[in-house]
C-alpha cells in the first residue's frame, strides 16, 4: 500500500441539502457531490504577509489566512439533490444566509471501518452561468468560505460528521 497513487474519486465531497419540515424547521442531509459535476476543484487562496528586513537578502513570507473557494460546473440532473440545491439558489436568486451550505470533504483513501478523516466548512454558493452550450443544461459558479474549517471524521454508512475534540 505504500506509495500508492491517490485517485481523484477517492477525495469525496458531500453537501448539506436542506429540506423544509413541519413548523418551519429545516433538516440537513448530506449528499455526495458527484453525479452531474464535471468540475469541483478546491483553491485555498492563501493570504500572505511579505516583508524584507534590513538584515535579509531576500523577502520573508508567511501565510496569515485563507479565502477558500471551490469552482463548480454541473450538468442539471433532475433527481440529484445536490444539483437541485444549486439550481434552487441560482434560479431563485437567493441571497445572504439562504445561499449558505455546509460541505464536508472526505479522504476516502484513509478509510478505516467505514470512517474517514474529513473537514467541514460552510460555504456561500455564488451563482455563475447557466445554459452555456447546446447539449446538457449546465450550471457554473463558486462556493466561497463563510467560516473556519472544522476537522473531524465522516462515517460513510450514515453520512454523519463528527468534529474532532
């Protein structure tokens, strides 16, 4: 197993999809971001602090923060809950907290007894384009971080996240 190449499909992402319940309560269920998505790269967008001290020949740089984002492109799949959540935000022109969704990224290559290392973060879904091309209906946009990352584990069978203590 040492030095095995990790394949892209082994890095999974799940999005919290919201369902309206009785009395105005909403339920969040996590669904795989997969079917329909043709692009889903994560960019950490590190923020840097650079300076040159008088006794240095070169500049010194530190990472002082991040502005993570995920660009996406998805074919419109009528029964995929994640795609339909994005369609709802795009077509409904939702704003503010109504665009926020939790995304959990999962390292499946480190799975042990159905549990994997994972990271959870809230993102604002920023609509981009709709309908480019003449084949499938495609939605594009970005997800931009709303809060800090939460490390933890993800149980595949139950699709539940547990934050590290």
